[in-house]
C-alpha cells in the first residue's frame, strides 16, 4: 500500500464487500539510495517499494472500516523493529479490530536498509528469533521478561494484551533451508512466496507438518491470479491464497478486485 493508490479504509471496505477474507501489507521503512543488495524479484526495484505506508498504521485504518476482514503484515521486517514497541502496536491492532490481527514476520533482503536500523545482516536470523520470542512473552505474561543475546529486559508491564487467545498468529515468511526450523520452534504458520523452493509445495507442506507434529497453517503470498494456480494450491494443502494487488487509482483497484474475486 502506497501514497499513489487507494487508501487503506477504502481498500478494506472494498475487500469486505467482495467477500475477501484478509488484507496483508508488506513493509519497507525506507530504501537506501546506494544499494548493493539484489532484489530477489529481478533487476530493477519497482516504484511501490519506495512508497509504502507503515503497515500497522494502514491496517488500523482498514480494521476500523471493516467488521470481518483479517488484517496482517506480509511481512513485517522484525529485525528493523523494536520488539517492545511492536508487541504494543500489534496488540493494540488486535484490540481495535476485535481480534483480527495477524503478524507475518521475516528478516528481509535489503542489507543496506537493515544496517540503517543498526542491524547486522549476518546475525539477523538469530535476532529475528529472539524478537519473536520476546513479543510472545510480552503478549502472554503479566510481568514479562526476556534475556537473550540481542533482546534483554527485566520484568515489565505491557498492555493492552491481545484479544486472541493466546495471541495473534505469527506467520513465518521465507523458503530458505532453515525456515522450517523457525516455524516449528516459534511460528504459528508458514507464509512462503509462490514459486520459491526446490521441491513441490505439497511436498514442502507435508514435510513441515510432519516435523511440527501438527497441522501448520500455510498462507502463500504472491499467487498468480489464475484459476489453475488456486486449484494447485488447494490440492497442495494450502489454507490461504494471497494475491498481489497493483498500485493503481481507486476505480482501477475496484475493477482488479472484481476480477480477483471471480477466481475464488
């Protein structure tokens, strides 16, 4: 979601009117002018990466304009966010929305961006782990504390607590060789990008659920708007299909949503 397109409240209402279940927003706090990190999607970084709104602010606007729409980050760059502030923000969103918040998390790809936040790219996965665990402690304990390599605080009071019990689901993004380790240890679901990974998605999902010993929810991000792609994912055991939405004027956005809605 950017300052070039439809507003978050208008988009939320348009989605709910058409029967969509969720709105997930991506995040970049900024894009460094001098960048060596390659964008995984190709050679040139699209304009909308430079223009994103803060996802939690935009999701709050969407939540207040709707009644049923789940509102989530897809993904929040948790290695660039203070875990205490993030815990309060997402718990507040969950309260305001009546228990509809979802926290999708990842470490990101833009090393220059994360360095500007004081994050060492070489330790970002260990940092991600601790910040997720700390957020869950803050959500679920009256006197929460955490003592790790990167996150360290003595007992604190943090309110509001989330409406959802025990807390909003934390969806782990990524398709790397250690992603399933994170999902199994501290994730509540998996959010891969469509088409990533060496094995067929059905094989990956079966492996993950076997390792976890539970039916891990799977939401696939960036699904092509094609009926055959939806059918493929349904057969693979995917729980939720997430389409991308182009940044275009409001009327064009509504027409795009009409077409996407016809696939479901």
